[in-house]
C-alpha cells in the first residue's frame, strides 16, 4: 500500500499549479490521485451519489414502469437495488484500493489500446446521458418560461461545463448546496400534485398491463445503479485510502443512487397517472400559484448536479483514450478543461436534437455493452489485478485477447436475448453478464 501511494505521488507530481483561480481547476485527469487529495468520507460519497442520482430526470423511472402497479413498482426497484448494490460496492472498494478510474483499470484487463478504444466508446455513452438529462431540465424551464428548449439547453449546458471544469472537489461543494433546494422543490411539487390533481392512488395499485419482471428490473438497473457502477471509482479514488474492508464505503454509493429512484420514481409514477406527464416539474400551468413556478425552477437546478456527474466521467473516459498523445505535464494541465468544453458542447447538441425521445432503446443498448464490461472488470480485479502496482496501468501492455473475446460474447448474449421465458422473470442483461464473466474466468485457465 505504501509503495502504491509513493508511485501515485510520483506519477502525479509533474502537474503544475495554475495560479489563484486556476489552481481550483481540476487537472488530475486520469492520473492516480495523490494521498494528499484522498479525504472523502463514506458520508460524502453517499451524499454525492444521492445528489448525482436525484434530479428532474429521476421521476422518469415511474414512466418506464408505468402500468405495473405501485406495489410492483416498489418491489422491482427493491430487487434492482439488491442486485446492483453488490457490483456498485465492489467498484467502490476498488477506487479506495487503487486511486485510478475504471477505464484506466481496464487496461490491465483488456490491454492498453483496447481499453483506450472502449474509453472513447463510453465517452459517447456518457454524452448521451448528459444530453438526456439536459433535455429534461431544459423542458422544465421551457414550459414555465415560454422560451425554447434549445435556449435553455445552451444555458444549462454552459453552467454544467463550468462546474465540471472545476472537478470533483467543487462538484462535492455544489451538491451540498443544491441538496436542500432539491428536497424543498420536490416537497412543494408533491404537495401541488396531490392538492391540485387529486391522484387516484387506489386505481394505481393494481397492474394495468402484464408485468414483465425481467425487462422491468433490467430497465431500472440500466437507468440507475448498473449504468453508474463502473463510474463509482471516479469519485472513490478521492476517498480515504483502503486499509481494510469497509461496509459503509461498500454500500454508500449504491444506497445513494437508489434512494432517489425509490422516492422520485414513485412520484413520477403518480404524476404520470394523474397528469399524463411523469415530469411533474413541467406540468405548471398559467394561473398556478407562483410557488409552483419557483419549485419547478428549483427542480431544474437538480439537473445541473446530476448532469455534471455524467459529463465528469465522460471527460475522464476521453482522457484515457487520449493519454497516448498527452505525455507531457502541460498537456495534462489543459486537456481536462478542454475535454469538458468539447464534450459538453456535443451533448448540448444531442439535447436539442431530441435524445429524450429514444430513452428506452438507449437504456437497453447501454446495458448490452456496459453490464458485461462491468462484470468482467470486477472478476479480473479481484482474481488477477488487485495486487498490481499503480504504475503498471500507465504502460503499454499490449492486447488482452481473452477479455475482448469475453466482452464480445457478453454483448451478443445481451443484444440477442437467448433466454426465452426466463428473461420475463430475471433481468436478462445481468444473466448474460454473469454467464460472460464466468466465460472470462474459464478463459483465464486456458493458455493461448
């Protein structure tokens, strides 16, 4: 452990300071986090991920499952939590053991250049999430102001880009500031929903459609905890260094991610049934009390902190793919801010073009690839890579064919869903990824 910390300091020591304001801009990129910067507690991590998960887009979970009935909605989210909290916790501990992002870790599993290519691919996935959340926030402000969605997409996008440029430290500060605004805004909107629309809760208790348990759990997993899991090390690399297993660090990100899905997803479900729109903050009507308008604007602020946590790892992913061309310290100094601006701009364009209209297909496609990738990384870390030095992830180690073969198999298993009736009761992308990680483990025993 001490040797790893010394190497982290050595690798990161070449990054120059930027001056008074500039020194607050995060320039660590994908370098290992030095020990002096590793101070985040498990409570900080819980708050960070709760605020990253809780946003004006989170009630969309209620829309994705609308018709299953409120009791089944709660059961599905509970099952998704039980399934997802384990890989999320394992990644949380990985970030404390080695202070690197998961796509740098992936170099040890897939090889240097394949991992860099995957980083570039996941950059586009995260930009999709950014555009999706940005569109929700812009829709709220457009509905209450009369100005266009494109206008608000640009305004919100610029605010988020600036926040991400300042990095994890300032993201953490910002989340603490927006937490009470988010809670108060949605408490007001919930009161508005029940007092003005009088939702018929008893009519929403029974299913209005056949419940496909496997698909429903799958959608919640890819909407929330398992789409975040591999990103968790992006934050826990700033946590207090690992010296033994910690239950609080293990569960804090998973509980933080899923608690808002329970609460706000339920609110979105009720809103969809009562108003025909899951996005409660966007159902404001002319003539409604001013406090409803203020609450809707407050809810739109929530999109800023969640979306920043989509752009932040997207920047890290891009920097992993570009590290081959950034061997000098000066490149690191400017690469992270420039990547934030570039990716944020592209994501604003995605929001304006209407990515929100393709949410379910987007979620399923994300799960097809990210879930087997996630499970392979976990298996390889705890079986093979855990004791590797930090510096080993920053050198060219060729191509790891076994991991690439396993990932392709996992993607095909998920994409084509071979499981028949079984997939109606179990999340097929999790099943395919478990099979895939078993295949990868078996391939480790074969020499070729």
